[in-house]
C-alpha cells in the first residue's frame, strides 16, 4: 500500500458538493457535528486494511457521520474562513471530546483536528498548550489504538512544519508517539505515520535530545527491530532514520551496542537495497558507527567492506553511463 506524503485517506467521498454552499453553512455543519459528538456515541466501523475510520452510521446515529463527511468535503479553502472557524470556540470543544469515554467520539474528534491541521494558515493557532497536552494525553492513554495513533501522528507532523515547532518538542506529544511505537503492530499502516512523524521531528536537535532522554532498552530494541524488517518499507526506513539521527549521543550509542549484530544485518540489507535512499542511509549510518571501536571491530569482521565496494563500483558505472548519455545529448 502506497502512502501519501501528506496523510492517509480519512474519509471516502460519499457526498457531492452542493452549489452555492456558504461559509455560514459550513460553520453550522461543523458546529452541529461537534454538538452531536458531544451528546452521542455513533457506531463506526473501521476498515481492516487501513488505520483510518470509514464512517458508517448505525440505524439510529446516521446524522452524526453524515455531518462528519459533509464537513470534510465542504471545508472551505480560503484562509480567512478557516481562520475564522479556528478562532471561535471550536478547539476547546474538540480538546474536551478527545478525552471522551466513547471510542467513536475520540476517533471522530481527532480526525476533525487532522482536517484543520492540514491547512498552513491554521497551524499556528492549533499549536496551543491545551491541544498539544490533549494530543499527548490521548496518545499515552490509547497507545494500542492504531486509528488514534495514525491521526495524532499526522496532526503532529503537520503542526511541526509551523514556526512554533519548539512547542511541539516541549509537549507530551513526543513521549506519546514513542509509547505508541511500542504498542502498534507492524502490520498496522498507522505505524508508518508514527515513525514518519518521529523521523521528521529528529531533524530538529531539540527533539532529538528529548527523544534520547526518553530512550531505554525496550524502545531501542523496537527501533532496531523495525529497521531490520525491510519488507515493511516505510517503517523500516523511518526507524533507521531515527536511529541515525540519535547516534551521536553517548547514551544512544551505549544502548545500540547491545544490538550490534542486528544493526549490522539491517545495514547490509540497506547497502544491497534497490532504492538509493536506503543505500545512502546505510552508508551514512555506517560512517557514524564506524567511529566507535566496538562497531568498527564488528564491521571489519563482516561483509560490510565488500558491500561498500560493490556500491562504489555500481556508482562509478552509473556515472560513466551518465557521462556517455550527456555527451551524446550535447553533441
């Protein structure tokens, strides 16, 4: 299953856009949805092949998911309308619904927050202490729920693109994502979104430091295991990327030394991988680990040098072919 760069498919299009839909109508639809969610617990089914809810109403609660889907497809694009909606009292209500005792209400509420988080002009307003606290608490309390984990990870990743990224790093969201990492089954597509979000956050040194502080043996073992499961392409790559960003920290290096054999195995798989990004990540990780005496000794006893020579030869052959092709093109 291929994943979008932005986020998963949260809803299937079932309602056509009506002509002349007004801003007031959209806000009314959204408010109705919020009110209904607060009062009832709709019955929703979840696709076995996806981590995101497919909203299917029960006989008595058909109006709730109808409003959910209608809001999703009628959500206006203009920045002023979106900003006006966010500036009202919508966020406090959604935050309170994230703590609902109803699984369906929690899942629907986090999905609506994801919708709002997609739009850049909303992101600064959404990066507030109350929302980040609610998301972190939600993740920590429901780490085994792949629907919540997938939605929350996409929200956090969207918000991490804002200028207030530091607030996310300082919030409970990072810890919540790490806890979800330990709980989600490798077969769940939502694991892709959790690892992708964490990998994006580790590009920021502040987030990397915060993650290293919370790293322990179970988390390290989990990341190494995920990196080694190359058949699950995205979680494998993202987990290896997280490890690579934390290697320079002494604590992380100590933890990784308990898994030298497993790390060596996935690096060998990366160097022979068909995708160039895997090869590049493998080479970069190898170079950083090579500075440690224990890893260096293990690498010398392995096939790593031979594999690196093969990659070098392939690269040189590719460069030669490119020179010939460019020469013919220019002539």
